[in-house]
């Protein structure tokens, strides 16, 4: 098995002089600074020779004190080995520019566009640096730079106004205030690019083609995003995505909050899976602090996170069934009724229905209630019987079969290449689960299977999700049997200031691999928090997946991804 | 314009009809009237109470989740909390709805879309703001992308605080709105 130090020595011998400040944190984490001129070759070498076939994202960091910008490329492997390589590339702060990796990894596109619009780092050879999350009026402001002027005093209490346009419509925008103009928040020059509308209209080649809009308002996706499809007759020729309708700038806001306050923001990132997000953030901070979590707290965390996975899969499947069934709300109602049982279990522990803020640095907020095990003994078998019923129902239904089988097929090779995450990846037959790849808490002691599908069509994705619920129930039952008594918090008080350092922590969110890259500069606030969200990765793969399918299948394919646009937008 | 210009009726009847009145107005006026006129006429009689009673009991809402509160809106509209009991049924298109539930943060990019949805809803319509975000920006009050003066754009009748409010609070807010409609204290209704 490859370890981080082996990867490092292999890299050093292949690229003498190009790898600086290497740090082997553990067998599974490698940190290094790479010469900006060689980054493309280093990544190519990693992919070709060392099985790093999973480009997991990239993060921008603004080191204003050193007058440098940094891009951190996060490289991992789809199950060949557990090493995550964090390769840093530095570039001077005035006129920052580095090589694009889009030639190597298809999915680098969105990550680089995001860094470009937030930090103003240019990517050489990138084919389309268009804004992704921000609206046009914020382009050129580079909001995530540390010297983004006017934050937070001028951005607080923003007021939009309605302005009439030349063609008789009304526009709603937040005009710059005199204070902002004085402070220099409004950029003098903005980057030039064709707008989203122009880009998609440029693709219309003949009179028989037209563009259909799906969104931004969807009734059954918990957040808005715009999916435009270019159709020719009954077939989709191309898909276009516009996201960022609920971009809240969480990563920027977290830099302005204390470490503890940050937990509440992770709740609101993906509100259907807030406990996994809590875990991810707290885990990263614990890594920097070097905190050990008491065993009882670890078990409690596993229990609530698995419960959270169950409720998330239930709501996701329910949404999907409503999308394909059109008018009928019946399956949705059943799933929501079942979900309420799970929610009330979680609520009895955390005290909240959605936004829990339950996981704390080095432990959890409170212990399980006394009758929790008994309640579980009633609820879990009930959920299990319901899920078995659903699986049986879908297996028998001929219409469901016609609608779902062989629709939106994603072969394993393509799935790996496009970097899709979570159940959608596992449905294609790739056994890739963070609970096994990068084990945290007590997961190594627990016995569970990674559920995989065979073909990777819509039916498989739903099936994987439903069977994962059964697996989660099994995990919870084991935990309840084994949970020891003891403390749930670290004995010493957790310090308010976190020592300087950085950590990358991955958890298995209900939607797939979620990672958080946290940097501390020794203060009482994070220096940077970067979220690598699973649905961000999945959403990006939608347009190619839609090419050539029937219009009627579009909702089925998009729905089977179990969307949470809020986490993609952050 | 006489009725016979539109419907072929004998001229004598046309002339006769023009003398008729309803609520003190010539029938012909009422016949070829605008919606506005109808509103005026309804406002004059006790029939408005019946109208308001009807409206209050069929406030369909737009299923339009746009934040964490949107997930609670799902649950509010589904079986466990069953908003149907109060005549409040989730609809998927703004053209069939009476109530806009503002269920989360409004960003710079989403405000024009949201306004568009609001304008597509037929009158009379009402707006409920749910959660801290919709009321004042909530936890994201200092974000560069969230607008906070939602009340300037939408005539919000009921504010439901919470982050997120529980579905029970949704029900309470809905009943408050119904009460307002009944007492004719709402911002947007006509009667
Ligand atoms: S009020 Fe709270 S729960 Fe509701 S959308 Fe805002 S952050 Fe989310």
C-alpha cells in the first residue's frame, strides 16, 4: 500500500528541486509546495504513475502578509490508496496567475472558475473563465481576498433598489453607496466575458433547436439553481448550469467569526445533512488542536450522523419520486412521515430539527437522553420494515422500471473521471466511501458494507440510497450495543485560540465526500475555511450526463442526484 | 357601447337593458366592466365578507424552497403537519398560488427571479416571511451577497422568526394571516 512518505520520495526523485517544504502529516496526508512551473507535470505524474486519479478540488488562499496568493490542489485516489496530497502553488499577489489543470482533469473547471471570481487568480489555458457563483455586479471585487474593502461594515445592511432599465423592465440591484465608492470597494475595471444568456444562445445552431429553462425555482429541490437545456425535438443536445442563486459567502463570513461560532454556519451549508458538516469542521479543528475525542462522544457522533444520513436519504428519495411522478405527492408523503420519526429521534438528542450545532471541538454538546436506546428500538425496526417495503415496491413496479432502468447511465470509468461523489458514484460500481477510505471516529471498529450498484442508472442510484439506509440502521444498532459510559467532552477546556496550522478533514456526507480545509494563523478566528462539497462535484457533472437524453428524462436524472444547491453555492 | 354590439340581441332589448341598474350603476357598465369595477361593486355590499371567508380558507402557497427554512416548508406542506387542514396546499407554479412563503435568504442574484415569481402570482396575494434571513438577513447579515430590505419589495403580512421556525410556527403564522384576511387588515387584499 502506498503511503504519503513513499509518494513524497517518488515525487522528489522525479522532480528534483520542484518540491519544497514537504510535510508528511500521517500516512494519509502529504503537504508540499510545488514550483508553479512544474505543477501540471507533477499532477500528471501523480495521476499516471501513482494512481492519483481523483482530483478532489482546489482552494485559494490569500497570504496578504507575504504578498502572495496560493492555490492548493487536493489530489486523492479512488480507492487505490488512502493518500491525499495537498499541493500548494504560490504566485505573486499583483497579477496572480497559475497554470490551469483543466487539460488534465475535467472537473477542475468549476474549482478554478470559483477561485478566479473570488480571488482574481488567473488560470492560464483555461477555456472559459466565467463567473460561477457571483452575479455580474460583484465581478472584479474579488470578495474573498483579505483586503476586500468594506467587509463587514459596508456590506452589513445592504439595501437593494429597483432601477428602471432602457427596455422598460425593472432591475433590482444593490448600488454602491457613497461610502463604498470612497473606500474603493467598487472596482474601476471589471473583467470582460459573455454573459450566461449569450453563451447559451451562441450554441443554437439551427432553427429546430431551442432552449428550455428548468428553474431557478424548483418545487422539489431544496434550493434554486438554473438548468437550461438546448433541445432539438425530443432530445437534449446540451445542458447549461447556472448556480449561485443562494450564494451566501459562508467561507468569507466564517473568517469573521470565532472558531466556535463557525459551527453554526456549517449547519446552514447543507441543511439536510448539518451533522456531517458539523463533524467535518470540528474534525478539522480538532486535528489542528491535537484533541482526542472521548470514546463515548465518538459513538454519539456516529449515531447522530448516521441518523442524519437516514433522514437525508429519505427526503432525497421522496423528492426524486415526486419529480418523476409529476402530480402525485403520495410517495413523498410516506417518506416524509418516516423521516419525521427519525427527526424526532435526532431532536431528542440535539434539541433541534435541522440546525443542530451539536458536535463540538473534542466532543459533543450533550449526552444521549436516558430513553434513547428504547426509542431507537421502536423506530429503527419500523424504518427498516418501511425501507424493505419501498425496495420491494420499486422492484415490482413495471412503470418505475420503464422510467428508471437504463436512464442516465454513468459507467464507472466516466464516473471516476468526472469526479461525481457519493451514492451517485457508488451506483456506478465504484466502492468509494470516506468511512472506509479515510476512517474517522469509531468507524474502523464497526462492521458495515459499502453499498454499490452495477450499472449506474437512475434506478441504481435510488437503490443504493435505500440500501444505505439499512446499512446505517445496522451501524446505529452496533453503536447502541457497544457504547461505553464516560465523559463526552475533553477534560481540559478547549482554548479560544487555535494554534497556527492547517488541516484537511474528510467525512462521508449523505451526498458523498465532503472535505474541509481549515487554516489557522493562531488567532481566535479561522484564517481560511475551504469547503469541498459533494453536491458541488455532482452538480458539475449534470450537463454532460444530459447530452442526448430525452427531455422527459431530464428531471429523472437531475432528481436522482439528490440535490442540495445550498451546499454547492455555500 | 351597447350589449347588442357584442351579443346579437334585438335592439329593443338592448335599449331596455340600458335602463337597468345594479347597485345603482347601469347594468351595461357592469356587464362590460373591468376587474377593477367588479372589485368596487363587491366592496359596496356585504358580499365582501363571503369573498374574504373564501379567500382565507384557500390560501395556496408556492413551494419554493430557497434556504434551510425551505426544508421545514416541505414538512409543513406534507402529511405530518398537514397544512391542507387549513386550506393551504403547496403548488408548484406561481400562477396557481395566493401566498408566497419567503423561506430563506434573498441574494443579489435571486432577487430579480423572486420578484418575477411574485409578479406572476394572480391577485389577491399575500406574502409571509419565514426565518431570520427573510426578515433581516439573519446569520448572514454581513454577507456581501444577501439583501436585507425584503420588506421594501414585498408587502409582508406575517413575520415568523426562528432559525428555522418549527412547522408549528408555520401553522401559527398561517392562522395569523387568515385572521388578518378575515378582519381586512392585510396589506395586499382588496376588501
Ligand atoms: S433563518 Fe436560519 S434556518 Fe432559515 S434560511 Fe436563514 S439561516 Fe437557514
